[in-house]
C-alpha cells in the first residue's frame, strides 16, 4: 500500500510530496503530448527538450530548458496530415528519429523520419522511411540511442496480420548512413502473421479488453546490445536475442494476462541487479481495466523471469472516477549522457494518478516516495490531469507531460 494517507482529492489543487514544481509551459496552447521525450545539448551549448505530440496539428516541439525555471519554445512544427500523429521520438547526437502513425490502415504518409537538429530552430529532414500499406498504420514507437540502429514497432506493406489488432511488428533499421536507412531484421509473435506455421494466439475473452498481440516498446541497451526488451501489449513481455539482427529469436516470454487485463507497455532491465521493471498501460476510462501496474521481475535467469512484487498503486477511490487511471510509462534509463540513471528509484506516470516515484532498493517491497498530481488543465476533455510520460535528465530535473491539454511540467525531486 502507498504510505500516503488517503485524503479527499481536489482536482483543482496540486497534490504533491517530494516533488517540487519549478515551471510549467502550456506549449503555445498545444499541450496534448505523446510518449516521445528526449534531451539534446545543441552545438551552441543550449539544452533542448524535444517532445512528440499526441495528435494533430503539431508534429514535435523543442523547448530550451537550459534554465529549467524558464523554459522557452524554440520551434514547433506541423504534421503533414491531420489524420496522423508523431507519438514517439528519440535523439542520438544531433539526429532525431520521429515515428508517424495514422488513424487507420492504408493512409499515407506513415513510417518514420530522420532529422538533422544541429540547429534546433531549423530541423532538416534527412530521410523518410515509408511503412504504410494496406494493413499498416505506420510506426507507433521507436528507440534510437546509439546512432546506428532504429528499433521500432510498426506495420509494413508486406506485413499481413492474422488479426487487425496485431498489425505492428518489431523492425530494425540500420541508419549508419542516415540518408539511406535499411531494414535489417524484424520479428513478430508467432501466429500473428498470415502464413505462420503456428495458429494465431488466443485472444482476451472480453472484446473490450482485446488490444492486440502486436509489439509496443522495443528497448535496446549498450549493456546488452544483443538483447531487445519488448512490450507486446496483450502478449506480455518478450526478451529477444538480436545478436543476429536478421533473425531475432525469443529468449523468454512472460505474460500476466489473463487474469490481468493486458497491454504490456515498457520493459526496463536493471542489469546489475538482475531485475526487470515491466509496466502495463491503462487504456480505458474510469478504471474499466483496473488494475494497471508496475511489475518487478527477478530476471537473474533471463530464460525464466519471475514476478516478485508490484509498485503500490495510488488509491483507487481517489483517482478512478475520471479519465484513465493506472500505470503507463516510466523513466527508461535511456543510454544518453543527458539522462539520469538509477536502478534504485523508478519514476512513472499514472495518468490522473499523476507522477509517482518508488524506492525499489528492496525489490520485494517497493515503497512510494514521491507523488505529483497537478490541477486539472483548462480545456481538459476528461476533467482531470492525464500525465502521459516522464524523462529525468542527469541534473535530476524531471520532465512530465499531459496527454490532453496541460503541456509540460518541470520538477525537482526531493529524495
């Protein structure tokens, strides 16, 4: 249980402990933000936070956070079409990769794009990779940390799923020549592609809870460049051996649903401790898919990961009546000199449950040590905050964003 004593929650006031708000930016009125957050230190020394938008009309926004108490938008770009979104982005050096997903299959453009951001005010397209197709909505998420490979979850013109909800597979692109990205490998859950030698996987009994067996996050770390840690939504999480990038192979799979309600989102390995931190994503309003959790797995034997605990949920009676409530994403220890690294503290977003920090030094008994729930933003369609993503830089400055209208919140942490 949380060690915060439940009190009556007032959505018009800030509810916080051990986080201090130092600035807030509504991003010029376009405050509905996605899952893409990445820090660049530009050639001129400015610290730039790049943000992906949840939906049209904006593509991505760059914010100068050199002084986090006085953030300043330096560029905000438009999407090519109103039916697409740039939900995910990542930076390596002065190159940024941006994912484009469309609202339904067959629409164009859809895929990912590489940008030269050496002058943040003037991002220049280097290459666009088309992932559109009759059964494709493009790219939902991508991972780009080493300057060499983009790992992504997306569709393709030649990928025909056995079920329409299984339309995105894991793909690896070599971008060492950023003007000519080349696909070098892909993987999908066996049975989710037409022509597979095994039958399609069993689906959730309740249709409303069936969100798909496709891939979501595709995390690769320098400590184990031969592994990809994949969230597979209703198929749980998968560790892949990608030592041969042309032929990824399953090392292990862990699935908690059923009896839980699916949507495995992020898999964060804590290498020195032999642990995995695995998040569910809440995708239904008013706790219809409760509980959505952050799980701690013992992965000392990577072929047999075992759940040993979950991080304590915010009080359901306080936060469950409006919008989404439950886990989503966490700070992912991205391999960047400008990203905070910790295997003791987990910081994650819980939509209307706000931002939460957990001490997992005892992995069997995680404890909540911080919370930040800002007031309901103006124009919020759900009538509540919906904190969507979080990134912590090496200065221990915390950035979190609202999914609907609130924009960017910049915090200090007091733990």
